[in-house]
């Protein structure tokens, strides 16, 4: 039995187990979030907690991102996502996530120079791209090459100073875009395009993706702005699966390159960063007449499938990132004079789900992945690259979380417990006696 004290100043929870009452301190966050501190529970009671999927478990304290899923609030370092989306760029957001505050003009300029300075890859790294089959998935290449960066920068495998951290962070933020673009070029059999330091972060990425030696790709300002927004909206989302993976790997004292590489692997799954590709597949099937919106909704209700791009562990009202992306998608398509029938289908599907009890009862709303694929299509990004785009955007968040665990002085190696349900002790059976 668990009782919460009424004392709001120093709250304590009381746990009564086998007739003994245990006091459990309550930790209160800066946004008045309450957590019962059970860190001494096993030592004092012999019990552990059981929370599959960790829906009720705070694994750390963190000062990076605040999400209030009930009210659709997302803030990076205190800055509301709506304000960042309206006025910010991806690079200043990345800086702010990693270093805590929006950069001054000088800091912004310095960071820009640092990123330009780091954008080339060591020529030997080209061999890594040669070593994979041409149809190799770009997420596999991205994760492997980011991890390999550690081999080229052994001085940054053990980060002790702020300057080392700054250099490592800038290397990864800058090079991830080159690696991502090259993984795509490899899959198409196209020559690698080198970064152009005269271009902004997002324009440079689109150049490496789409230019060819005898024809330069010139994206519109609206496309570049949309890409910056896409990255910005994906830049962090507190303790989601990939971020927790990065923190978990770091907790072993693993280096930054290896930790974010593990984050990329965790992001790859269909239920996380892979969802936007699944959304496009679904919308295309509806466009091509292979299924109707109603067919999809019925299959969902029969529990045969999940509606991709819907639902969220935290957001139970609306996902503010989805709202910003939906608006940006409309704006970009309008400004470029392009039309994408998939956007109309997506809007229709969202409306049908909004009117359907199955979805409203379970508080299932479009999440960020529902619209992100459409924006990426308008940037000529192929579907295989969708999770890679997510990973580029998420990199500042992963780096910030890695640094938080690396420097907080309290992180212990992450090591959850389990409730064992297997065989109890039994004797070894020699081979000739086994049935
Ligand atoms: N379509 C249909 N039903 C759903 C969906 C969905 N997308 N999501 C959840 N549900 C249903 C479940 O079947 C369950 O129903 P029940 O109570 O009848 O059993 C109920 O809603 C609660 O579902 P949970 O699995 O408990 O929700 P959880 O918080 O664990 O899952 C998740 C969150 C994984 C995002 C889920 O909503 C999902 O699978 N969505 C589709 C994939 C997707 O869009 N992922 C991207 C997430 S955002 C991101 O990673 C950036």
C-alpha cells in the first residue's frame, strides 16, 4: 500500500510491506513533477518495482527538455517549441540544447566556423562506404560510420574537458550530415559530393544529397527553412527509447561516438524513428487504391495493425511538433507551388480518426511522424533516408544527454532488475540420459 503525505513542502510517500512502514522521499522537479524516490527500496525492503516499458519510471533527473504530454507542452531548456519553431534555426537550437542557452552572436559565429571546420571526413573513411553492399540501409551505414569516427579521433574517446566536449560535439553534428548524404549517394551509385563551407548547414546537406559534379542543386529558401524546422522539431524529446539508450551506453563510461551510434540503432525501429516511412507506405496504398481510409481504420479496430504516425507514450492530447510540421508542410507546398496528394489523404485520415471512438477513447492523435514524411518527400528525400533524417535532427539531444550523464557525478551504470519466471534449480543431465 502506498500513501502520499499531504505535506506539500517535504513530501514523503509511505510504503507498508509485510507490516513494516517505509518512508520514501518524494522528489519534485522544477515543473512540479513528483517522483517517489525508490533508489534504496531493494536494500531496505528486498523488493524491486515492476514497470515493463518504464512508463512509470524516472531513470534520471535532467535539465534539458520538459514534456507535458497531457497539455501538449514541449520545451527545450525552458524555451517553448512553438517559439523556437517560429524564430529559431536548427543550429542555434542544437547549440542551446548542448550548452544550455541560446548562443550570443559571437558564440553563434564561432560554432558556425567550428562546424565548417569539421565537415570533411577523413579520406580513409570513404573505404567504409565501399565496404557495404550498394543496397545497404543508410541507417546501418550511419550508425557504423559514426562509431568508426572514434577510430579517427582517439584523443576524444575519453572526454575530460569542456573544450574536448565542444570539439567532439561539433565533429559529430557536422560530420553526421556528410555521412548521411554519402550513405544515400552510395546507395544510388552516385559520386560523393564534398561539403561546401559557404553554405548553411541545411543547404549544404541538400547540396551533398542532390548536386552532381556538373549540376548544382539549388533548393528554394522555403525548402531550406522546412528542413531546418524538421531537424529542430526532432532535436530532443527527453527520455525516449533512443535517448535512454544513449544514456545507458554512456553509463558504462562508453565514448560519445559509440553512445550516439547506439542511439541511431535504437531509433531505427518501426515504433520509433521508422514510423514516418510506414506512414508514407500507408498513404501511398490509399492513394493507389489498394486500401481505403476506412479499411485501415477497421483493421486497426480489429487489432490487426496500428495506425502509423498515431499515438504517443507521452502525448495524450496533441503533439505540438505534429501541429508545427503540419503547418510547415502546407506552407512549403504552397510556396513552392507543389501539390502532394498524400497530404490531402493524411488530413482526411486524421479527421476520420478524430471522429472515431476507438482513437478518442485511447487518446490517439497524430504524432510528429504523421506529417514528417510528407515534408521529406517535398525535399526529394527517399523513404529509406527518413530515419536517417530523424537521426541528424536528434543528434544534439543525444549529445546533450550524453554530456549530462557524463558530468553529473551521480550516474551509476544502468542495470535494471527483473522478476525471474524461468525454471527453478534443477540438476545437470548428462547427454545420454536426456529425453
Ligand atoms: N494505432 C492503433 N492503436 C494504437 C496505436 C496506434 N498507432 N497506438 C496505441 N494504440 C492502442 C493500443 O493498441 C492500446 O489499445 P488497448 O488499450 O485496446 O490495448 C492503447 O492504444 C494503448 O497503447 P500502448 O501500446 O499502451 O501505447 P504505448 O504508449 O505503449 O505506445 C506508441 C506508444 C509505440 C508510439 C504507439 O502509440 C504506436 O505503436 N504508434 C504507432 C507507431 C508510431 O507512430 N511511432 C512513432 C512514435 S513518435 C516517435 O517516436 C517520434
